[in-house]
């Protein structure tokens, strides 16, 4: 025979105790709140790392020595540098993500003349491009031994400017890798904490 139903208005609290669910509610709320906080802070930090990487790369490109084609006089410091051809649409890609004009840009003829005469220009292996305020394609390499003014001539069928500098694409990839790793770790920890909070 089943027990008689409780009188109207009766609750567990009315006889001086709380249910297990109610007693655990504060702990559950704290764990879930921590999980949500981890997600919010982690995602914000990952986005900040992404933005920092692109901003840093953009500043490096802005600082390149550059001038208009076909011949520019550039002030260069000692060091090893990459020569870039710049212009609107140079980094455009086809449906297979292949650079449409890179081969044409890389076929450009570059000559550099310094205070002491001609400076050897080396080829550039592979394809490196950027599109961060300026669009550029790497077309050669050069080593400057002495600071001074250099005449850079580029015979090209595409492009608008020649630029010389060092593009830290490896550094950009480092920022991206850190951002992706942080984002993955944040999602993992945050989701685990939220699930634990629901089970508590």
C-alpha cells in the first residue's frame, strides 16, 4: 500500500533540511562561473595575440625603404634584406589559392648601385607575399655592407613600387600558433569546468 501524500504546502525545507541538489547549488554556480570566466578571458587573450601579430607585421612592412618604379633612391642600413615588388592586386589568387601575378613579378630584373658601385642581387627561393596595408611579392635578396643612398632599378611589367626590408613571416606564424594554442586550451578548460559545474 503506497504511503499517503504529504499535506498541502509541505516542502523538504519546511521540516528543517535541504535537498542534496540545493546544498550543492553554491558550489555548482562557482564552478560554472569560473568556467565561463576562463572562456571569456581566454578567447579575448587569443584574439589580442592574433591582432598583436598582424599589427607588428604591418609596422615592419610600413618601415620598409620604398620608392616608385622604375628607379628609386633608397637609404639603406647594413644588413641582409629582401627586395619586394609592390602594387595593387599583386597578391590576388585564383580559385586554387595560387598567386596570379607572382611569377610575372618574380621575373623582374633588379639592379642596385651603391656609393661604391654595383651591388650583387640574389634570387629569392620560393614565394613570399604580404597584404597588410601594402601588397608585395618577394623578388630578390641583397646584402648591404655600408650605410648610404642606393639606386634601385626594377624593370617590371607589373607593380608600382620597390621595397626593401625584412618581413617577419616566421614571427607572424609564431603569434598565430600561440593564439591558436591558447584558444584550444581555453576552450578545453572552460568546457570541462562548465560540465563539472552542471554535474555538481
